[in-house]
C-alpha cells in the first residue's frame, strides 16, 4: 500500500480552544479558512484525475472543519455497480500487474504544499490581527 501524504499543522486544537474561549465566532472563521485552503486543491485534483465518464472527477470535494481541511474523492464505501471503491483503485492502482494507478490527490497535495503553509499562516495571522482588540 502506498504511503499516505498529508500536511499536518501542530497546535490547531489548542488554537481552536483558545479562540473559542474568547468568542464562538472564531472556530467558524477557522472552518472558513480551512475550506478556502481545500477548494483549490480539489479543483486541481479534478484536472489531474483520469476518468472516462467524469463521475470520479465530479465526486472530488473539499471538506473542512474547525481542526481540519481535506479533499475526498469517490463515495463512501463500495460502488454498487462495480463492487469496489473506484476512487481508491484509480488513485492507488489495482492488483499487481494490473492498473498502475494515478495518485491525483497526493500529487496535487505535494505540488501545492508550499502554498498551503504560506496561505494558512497568512490567514490565521490575519484572523488574529483583525480581531486583536476582541481577544
């Protein structure tokens, strides 16, 4: 199985807790920031995916919460028609000697990693500076 690729930022849980003590509005702002970070990754992954019908590309979507931003592809569980998770097979490949895979999500994430860190830092600093009087 291929290694998981991701961007991990330490201290998000503590940041959410601290901001929630001041106002309930801040965690909602963090969720908005996380969605704004995930949307360009999802759009670029849609362009990298190999799909005949376009269903897999259409299933790529950004997800965000107070403590995470991620991009998901495919439907949850097994595809009713084919009996396997089409997104995972397309991404990681099939059985040995079969389909080699197209790591559209991990390749997109690796290409955008530097931008993610830069944009995340900028957005969180701007959030704190804009609301400094409130804090």
